[in-house]
């Protein structure tokens, strides 16, 4: 009888097959496509975050600038003890103020190019009434504050403060501005006993008409640089954004809230 050979219990593994060059190229192409999409998404999210941060900072700057200027301008002409003191005795002639009792003066035309106009106001503090100056600070003793707002050459709203005749260096307050423009609400017809504004004039016109004692309100326009200008996808974003507020001069119109 013929016997069959015993087969090996271990079978030979089949030959292993690798990826072809075409398959590798397709895999790399898909990976590059996915990575490109991810990078695009990350860049878009980063741009959106930067835009939102810029707009948030702009809103904060607008609010802070208008609040500070409003508080200071409203205090124009304030002096304590009105039963014993007068505006003329409290505010003597002192440059840039040209007559006794004058507490507000400005410079420039409304249409002046950037950085625009400036405004100077003065008032008194007893040291205990918490009256702030244009730096946002108070005085612990009685003092006369002379505050000048303007825009400097690098786009900062700045304050020059004089306390009891002693001037301090200009203090930058808010950044990102282009210009400051100011109109003054004036009662030009003093024959009418309404104590109401009948014209808004720029500083040069108020000076020419000798109307500084008749200023009842101040219309300030701050122009900020738009943080979205020039950004991708912001083709309709203008270069500047302007905000305007009318501020009553309290010693002429009474308390305003």
C-alpha cells in the first residue's frame, strides 16, 4: 500500500500586499484637503475673535471718552458758596480766558482737519465735594481746575490739567481717535428771555461774535478709527466711526441727568 506524505501543520502565509503609489497620493491629497479646511476654519475664527475684540474695545473707548468729557463739561463754571462768591470773583481773567467770569473757551472751526478742535473749561472744588477733573481724579483741598481736551498727533484724546495755576504734562486718556469737533449751543438773541439755544456755532464764530458768556451747551463729535477697516470680508466698513453727544453746561441750564 502506498502511503501519502504527511502535510505540514503550518501553512505558508500568503504574500502581504502594500499600498500602491496612487493610493498613497490619494491619501495625502485627502489629508491635505482636511488640514487646509481646518486651517481656514481656525483663521476665520481668529479673525472673528479679533474683530469682536476690536469692536468691544471701540465701544469701551467711546463710552469712556463721552462719559469723562460729559462730567467735566457739565461742571463748567461751578463754584461753591454762591451766596458769598460770584462767577467774576471765582474766575478772574487768566489766559486763555479773556474776561472775568468766563469759564469756557474753545479753538478752531468745526470743519478743521484732524486732529480738529480743543475745548478748555474751568471750575472750582472745595476738596470735599468729589468734583473730578479731566484726568478722572479729585482734589483733597480746595482748588481751581482748568481742563483742556484735545487730540494729539498719535490719535489719543488727551487732557492738559492746570490746578491752582500749576500745569501738569498732557495725560493721554483714550486711544484710537482721529479728530474732535465741537459746536457750541449759543443764545445769540439775549433779548428773548427763554434761556434757550438758538444757534450752534463753532469756536471761531463764537469768539468773533463774543458769545462765550451765552454758551448753554456743547455738542462734541469724536471720530474714532474703525478697527474693521481694511479687514478681510469688511468691504463696507468705513475708515472712521463718529459719535456725538450734546452736553448741557449746568451753570447755564441747571442740573441735567
